């Protein structure tokens, strides 16, 4: 080889190495190159944390790569702001540290993303929260002031981001928890926990806006998707829920000066064997707020206990204060809802005496009782609105 072609060859090899490092314009940070051990036992929290920080502080598009393998880690905080868009590529399986005590920080998630713009979580890998060892520590069925168990992924103040092709099983608490996020898209995710696991909501959203959830399967012990106060512009499309408690707005009205909930659109979803289908609930004795512009359309119910329910007398504990809810529910549309109800009351619109529901629409409802003995019925209290098209059970509005 002449010295010129040798020089060319060396340059070419440097170029190949550089291309490998930057990927398609991305700088790749492979956790195994920084000491992560995929033996399912070694605690990788520190390594993951350091690698994320490095990627976050590098200019341009950075990518944190978790290759195939089983990685154990305790709580990690992936905090921005980052210097550019960042992705977390999870090809491997992440398993949690089963010591519940180690999660005692105030953010209280297993993997927390904080103050990040343009985050992508991708890769086809999985999260295992190893819930069975944590669930006995859950006291929330007994007490209102319990501490929730950590969610598997928490997104706090995260904007313009995407989570795709990810599985999560047996979360200790909620699978995905969103707080003060805007512009987030979830698709092709699979969230699974047993039907009797406590408070394992699929996606819980609080004080967030412009959230899109689509093409996903959520089978858990609690709500499929739940919205707490301060949520607006949320779309849920093409999601299979069940088992679990269905899609839920609320419980609203627990605190003074709560922000409203508005603009939820649920389209083309299927509920199988869930406790509820489409539920809006407010505390029996509540502070004032509003829930409005909620649309539920093209929904199939399969053996759902309460397919359509507004409950303004929500009180899961013995010692709740009785009273009238001060939450105003308005402009709620149920369009093309069909299938089977496991209870006889397939449609229950129990609104507040002091704030009757306004502009409720029931269009093309066909829900039949799946048990023996008589057709399904509906039940209304303080519900105003109109019914259009075929109604099974007969509308009570
Ligand atoms: C996210 O958006 C909010 C509201 O637009 C903004 O105040 C906040 O700074 C943004 N956060 C990040 C991390 O970019
Ligand atoms: C929700 O769907 C509507 C109607 O298709 C669309 O205009 C809106 O941009 C969507 N919002 C989000 C957050 O995806
Ligand atoms: C819902 O399904 C119908 C029928 O398959 C389809 O035409 C429509 O585009 C879907 N809506 C959304 C928002 O995906």
C-alpha cells in the first residue's frame, strides 16, 4: 500500500468510527460502554444517571442506548433542560430495585423525566416494576392519606415528546404518570398488570395539555387512562382497555381552586371486562370546578360493569363528608357506544343536585345486559341534555 492510500484508508476508518458514534446525525451514548452491566442484579442507577446527564449536556441530537440484556436499577432522575433533542432507546429489559424504601424522594417515580423538551423514548424494550413485592405496601384502599407507590415512568414538565413501542409490566404504582406536560404522544405501548393489583393505572395525566394516546393496549388493576384536574386537549384513539377500571375523569373537586378539565376525545376504543367504561366522577362533597367538552365516540363495550357513568356522589371511603358536588359537568357527548353490560344499569348519569349536568348527548347507544333476566336500563338524576337515534337502553334524559 502506498503511503497515500494508507493515509486514505486510515481516514476512511476514522470516518467509519465517527459515523458509528454519531449514527444518523445523532451522538450515541451506549450505557454498556460506560459500565452498565446487564446481569439483572448489578445496580445500574448511577451509570444510567451519568450517561443521561452526559447525553443531555452534549450539543445536537443525542441518543442514550440501552442494548439488549436485563438491567436492574433503582430510582433515577433524568433531568433537563438538555442542549438538544434527546432519545432514550430501550432495547433491553429494565427491572426495578425491589427495595420500596429506596424510592423515597419527593418526585416518587422509578424513572423520572424532568424539565425536558423534545424527548423520545423508543426501542421496543420493556420495564418491569416488579410490583408483586411492592403491592403489599399499598394502603390506599384503607386510607385517603396514603403514599402512592412509585410509578414506573414519571414525566414532569416534559414538552413536545414521544413514547413509542414500549412495554411495561407490573408497575408498583401507576405505569406512566404525567404532570405538567404539553405536546406528548404515546403510541404502540403495552401496559400490563394483574386485575387485582392496587392503583396500577395505565396512564395518569395531571395538569397537562395536548396529549395524544393511540394504538395501545392497557390491561391493569386500575384506570386505563385517568385525568385529574388541569387537563385539556387530550385524545385517546384506538386503545384496548381491560381488565381495569376504564377511562376516568376525576375524581374532581377534592381541593379548592382546582383547574378545570376540558377537551377529552376518546375515539375507536374497546373495553373488555372492565369495571367501568367511560366514567366522570366528582367527590360527593366537593369544591367548585368544571368538566366540559368531553366526547366519547365509536366505543365497543364487552362485558363492562358500568359502561357509561357520571358519578357526582363519589366516595370510596366510609368516612367521606356527604353533600352536593360543586363541579359543573357540561357538554358531554356519547356517540355510537355498543356492546354488553355486566350490570343491569348500563347508563348511569348521577349528577349533582346543586350543579345539574348540562348538554349531555346520547347518540346511537346499543348496550345490552349480558346476564339473564331482562333488558338493561338507564338511570338519571339531574342530567339535562338530549338523545338522538336508537337508544338501548331507553334514554332517561
Ligand atoms: C414546557 O412548556 C411550558 C409551557 O409552554 C414552558 O413554560 C416550559 O418552560 C417548557 N419546558 C421545557 C422543559 O421546555
Ligand atoms: C386531537 O384530535 C383532534 C381532531 O382530530 C385534532 O384536531 C387535535 O390536534 C388532536 N390533539 C392532539 C393533542 O393530538
Ligand atoms: C375511527 O375508525 C373509523 C372506522 O374505522 C375511521 O374511519 C376513523 O378515521 C377512526 N378515527 C380516528 C380518529 O382514528
